C-alpha cells in the first residue's frame, strides 16, 4: 500500500512543483528548478518502492539509501533525533503546533483551526510560514523519513471526511516538499475519522480530532 501512495504522491507533487513558498513573504512564487527536481525524485520513488518491496522494508528506505543518503545506527539515532527535535521546538514555539517525542520518533500535531478553513484543503496563508520553518529543519536533517496523516472528526459523511483528510495531507506535504525536500522521504495518508485522539461527543474533542500529523522517523541503515 505504501508503494502505491508514494507513486501517487510523486505525481501530485510533480504537478504542484512549479510553485514554491517565498520564506520571507509567505507567498507562492514560480520556481525554475522545483519541477525538474521533483519529477526526477518521482522516478526514484518508483525504483525505491520496488527495492523496498523486494527486501520487505519501507520502500522509502530502499530509495534513499540507494541514492546515497545513508542511514543511522546505534547511539547516533537518538542523538540525531534529539537535535532535530530541539530545532523543531525552537522553530515552532508559539505557532500552535505541538511537538511530541515518542521513542526515536518526533510527532508534530497541527490543529485544523490554524491550518485550514472549514471544509477547505487549502493551507491558510498565515500558516505557510510555519510549514516553511518545518521544512527548513527537515531539509537539514535529511536522514529521516516523513509520514503525513490527515484526520477529521466524525461529523458528516465518512467518505467525504476520508477524501478531505487525504487532500489536506497532500496539501501539507506538497508545501514541505516544494521547499527542496526529497519527495522520496514522504508517505501520505488520509485517515478520515478513523483515528481520533479525543471524544467526538463534544466540540472540544472534535476540534482536537481535526488535525494533520507529521511523524518524523530516522532512516536506519
């Protein structure tokens, strides 16, 4: 399943790669290089998916190690993720995005109240700069893979919520990748209302459930 999503993401990001976000203005601008970079990475993602399937591991790891990124082992894993976590916390202080450490994984929780308007999958302009800040850290710490998950509350039609969560996950991943991050690092999935973190019986709980999560994990080599 991850192989299929990776290939779909390659096509999605290639289509959107003609624009990027100016880190100073937060506005979209035409990029002369992003399209070719992402299209090239898309081909690598397909190859990496085949390698990953052959060895029974995450297809991204096969693609990235095959491209010479290299992996981490032993104590280096913890140290690397410690540094990445610290820089993410510094960048995201006061933005409304929470940073949680679970083992060797760093999880960013982005509530929909600061990321998207109601029923929209277009990232709010004021949140673009926050995603650019995340991308700066992800680009620096390139020995990690990035899972982007979209979530909704249980209100409304299940199929609609699933599709909305997928579009929102793609929107966030696209902005990140358009800052020059290798798209082979990404996995995206819309989970709809299937993974709540609070009760859907209250408005406050539903608000918590409407979110995009970014899970950052080390590449083990």
